[in-house]
C-alpha cells in the first residue's frame, strides 16, 4: 500500500484532471494522499475538496514562502480550522532561506505561533525547512514542541537527520532521490532505519528524474519507492509496508480504517 504523504492536490493545476488522475493512482496502488495547505485562502478550497475525497487527509497552516500577504491574525483561526475538520497535522509550516524568500523575522513570527497552536492541539507538524534545518531545530526546542511530524523534502546531512529523528520526526523522501547525481541524499537514505522515513511527491513540484519540466503527480510514488528500494537493497513491498506503518505512527489521527 503506497501513500503520497505530501501533495498539493488542491492546486488549480489539477482542477481539470483531478478525478481521472486519482483513478490512475488507485490503479497503480497509490491509495492515500496527505494534502497540506499553503495559504489562508486555500483552507476553504481544501476543506471542500477533502469532503469529496475520502482517501485524502489534510493539514492546515501558512507556508513560509507565501507570507507576504498573510496576517498573524489568521493564525487565530488555525486551531478552530484544525479541530473542525479533524486534520492529521498542522502544515505546511516552517522556514525558507531560499533567495527572495520573505523576511526571516516575519517567517519566525508565523512559524513559532503555528508551532504553539500545534502544541496546544497535540498535533504533529509538516515542516518546510529549506536551507534552514538548524534554525528550525532551534525553534522546536525553544517552543518545547514534542508532537513530532515529518520534515518535508529532507535534503540535509545524516547528523541533521538524526537530530530530527531524535525529536520524533520522520523524513520525507521524494523525487530528489531518483536523480543519480544526488549522492549525499542516497548515502543518508541508505543509513536510515526502516522507521525513519515516508514517501512524498510535493506535486505539482519536484518532478522525478526523467520528467524534468513536467508537472509532478502522485503517480511518481511507485517510481520513488522503486528508487528507495534499490538504494536500500530492499524490495518495493518492504518499502511500502515500512513507510505505511511510519505514516500511521507519526500521524495517529490518520484513521487507518478509512483507507
């Protein structure tokens, strides 16, 4: 059983193809989807879509890269939104040190507030941590956050991986792992325990090797699982079983019976 633990199936790019694409996913054994919000405006659309797709699980949050037009007052509604819709996590939240990102002090204010909401609800978080792993770890420690979650699109060192694992997180493994040149990512993945990671696509972004320039979809999950199996010298069945169990452990509100 394969799950895409991070895809933006609510994005407009999927509006005309969503149903057909999901049918193809089911045919390929991809049977569950975790869809995290990115902006306050996206919460309403995601809420409506999730009611139509029982294979979806959702998370609400404010993505650090899209905070220019956001207001801290929007976080006042985050707990209510999460409780009303029985979400599995708060996310996608975090810090982004990419060029042209929002001012870091602004990002920190939003991130810390959202961590505090997740802490109050005892919910895990979906972390966006682009070139900011050490600073994100500091925020987790400073806020006393203990509910774990996933580090989306992890691409750090083995030492950084161990720090997040020690905080109760698993690592999101996606399209990067399919590129032959991603030697560091391969080494880190090969060194992880079977309980340490889950599979994701970040659709429509982060296309896998051989599909550069195309919109990514959850149909990439079987190919990502295949690459993981080769790197770790395991079967695809092992990878599928391990990552499924890891997902249920880190997101206990997933409600396995609905899959």
